[in-house]
């Protein structure tokens, strides 16, 4: 029978009909659109209150099989707080009632499907969400009509000031009213709808953020402009107008990107192979490579992988001195067809500065210890200059040398003041400041030319002032002799040729020609 023809059990005082009675009446035909409208009403009610409807059905389903009786389904709907009519409850009951061999009456209503349909609102959003912050033109202009052109200009000026201050002070205007608009505690004193984007006029004026900067009349003018027909102030419409000129995105994170200038200079280390560079660094640090490679070669085959070579370089602190191109060149030189690196040959080539192979076969051969020339490849990396720049550098250096020797200018103390760590290098800017303070009028091109000669660490910044001083302030022979004697190793007192330890004269003898 249709629902309209179903007997009114409540009016007869019989309560809700039992399942057997419903079965005898037959399954009624109903409109799916009415069920969808009814579910949407429940979603609109549950969404702002954050209600989970499944909590009201758990007491009626102790076995947790997802079904309950018709009477308990109606009780749970009543516990939610929705004021539905009996016909609407019967419509929901009829829609979610199931039949089948595994369904045993009277638990025939699938409340889990009902809860799933209602909880879908938390995924897609409330169907009435578009009513929360309606368009400004639909709320502000229907109730407010400026009395004059000056009043409208005054309102637009106040609105622009408000937008500028919110943007400068990073204030999100709508957040100021959420405490009033979205308070989860129901109260009879609430005069505006929950999450409706509206507050009372007094609440708007009381929570306005810039009371010191705005005149009270301007605040009231803004409130009157966004006044609705019911007397509330639509702060969400005001927020939408301000957001057109206000950005609430996080400020960009400060960055300092490294932008390297193009360098067309040719460096001296580019003329040497990767093996020469590694050999010079090994000699400088007095490293032994074989033991570290043997840690990755337990069978002592003399081979390892390329990644293990990189690990050895990292352990020996050589990875910072070898760039990617040098490493690929090195691996390509000592890698056999199966991809293994022959470290035995590599170690033998690097140890040539320490030992001479087959030295026992040549007893008369003489060997020498490694000196500064053996490590110059690793320690110095200068710019290769052309003949024109070399002539210009010689002329400039002769000019500086002449002035230093003529005026006897001592450049060592100011350079030492700049080199606090006593590394022998200062920056090129510090070199320019020292030369300016000592009376040398050098241009930027002159400083760059000298930097190309004396910046020997592979960059254009670190200036080797020690080599510069040796070139422009050449000491005299007497000074060099004094420095050599000062730096010479200690020698004890030699016995005097003419006097004995007691101070007496040694007589000459016929054999020695000296007094005895």
C-alpha cells in the first residue's frame, strides 16, 4: 500500500507497526527525490554540529552487524535531534530496509548505509556551504543606499584603508569573528545563524581590529554598508571585498641563489692529469693509499669498485680536492672491462715519489726526498696569462717596485694586520685597501691584473701577498745573509784557532804552522 494509505498506528495508540505488519502491507512505492531531499536536510543539520550519526545506533546493534529494527531506527533519528515527521521517518525506513535469506526480522534496517550517506557530507562539504559567505553584491547593496556622493566616496576610502592595513599587518579579517560565528556551544543568546558569516552590529564594532586608526563614524559606516535585512553585519562579504586586494599567502622565503659569473680563465691545474693531482696531494699529506684500499679487498686481488674508490678518497679527505671530471677520468684510466678499478696500479703510480722501483738492481743510484716542487701541483693553481698581460704585469710591478725601493715603504705590517691567521693569503679587496692606504693609486684593472698573477688557490679572491712582497720588495745581499744566518740551524761554539780554553796563546809548531 502507499504510505498515504497506511493505517495511522500512532493515532490509534498502538505505537509503531511491527515488521510482520509492514510485510503484510507490502513494499510501498516512494520517490527517490524525496529521499535525497530528506538526506540533504539531515546533512545540513549534522555538518555544522559535527555529528556522527553512527554513534546513536551502536546501542541498538550489540552484534555490530549493521542492522537494527524499525523502532530503534526511529529512536536513533529522534536522538540525533532532527524534528522529522512520521511520514519522513517511514520514508527513510522504507528506503534502507533490506530483504534476503541472511536478513532475519526484525533487524531489517541497514543503518550503516544510512550513516555512510550522511557522513559523505564531510568529504564533499555541506550542501548549504554556498550560503555561508554569499556574494557581497547580494548582501551589501540591498540594504545600504548612500545618501550622497561624498558618503559613498568616504566609504570607499575607508574600505581601501582597511584593505591596506590588513595587507600590511597580515590580518585575516574573517578570523576575528569566527569565535562568535562558529562557537560550538549552543546558546539562546545567539542572534545570528551558526556559521552563517554574520554577526550582530554590536559584535562587529566591538571586534573591529583597527579602532585606533579608524574614526568610530567610519566603522559604523562600514557596518551599515554590510547590514543585512535582519540587522546582522555580513562580515564574510566584507572579507571577500578586502581579499581582492589582500593576499593571505605566506611571504616568500628569502633566498640567496648562488649565481656564478662566467669565468673564461685557463688555470694551471687543467694542464695536469688527475693522477698527477692525486699524487701531489698524497705527497703533501704523506698518505699511504694501499692499506685503505686493502680494507675493501680481503682476497688481495688488487681490484675494487668505483664507489669504494670514492669512499677511500672521502676517508683520506681527498674528495674535496678532486672534482667530478677528475674522478671520472681517474676511474676510466684504471678500470678494466668488467668495471672493477685496479687500485694496485693506481697506488704504484702514486708512490713513485716515495720509492723507486727495482732500486736494489742499481746500487749506485741516488734518490732524493720529495721537495716543494713535488707538491706545487696540489698547492698552487694559477691563471695562465697571455704575453700581452704578462708585459702589462711586468710594467706595473716595476712601477710598484721602484716606488717601494725609492721611498723605503714597509708593506709587511699592514699585510700582517689583514692576515690574522697567518696563512699568507688575504682577499683581493683587502690588498686594494692596503695599497690605497700606502699611497699606491691602483685602478680596478690593475688590481685584477695582479690578482690573476698572485691568486694561486684556484679562485680570484685569495691573494698571495708573500709572493707579491718577494717580487716588489727584494731584500739586499746583507739582509739576505742576515736572514739566512737567523734561519740556519744551531751550531755550537767552535774551538778558537789561536787561543786555548784558558786564554793562552797557542805556540806555532813546524808541522802545523801554529804556535805550540
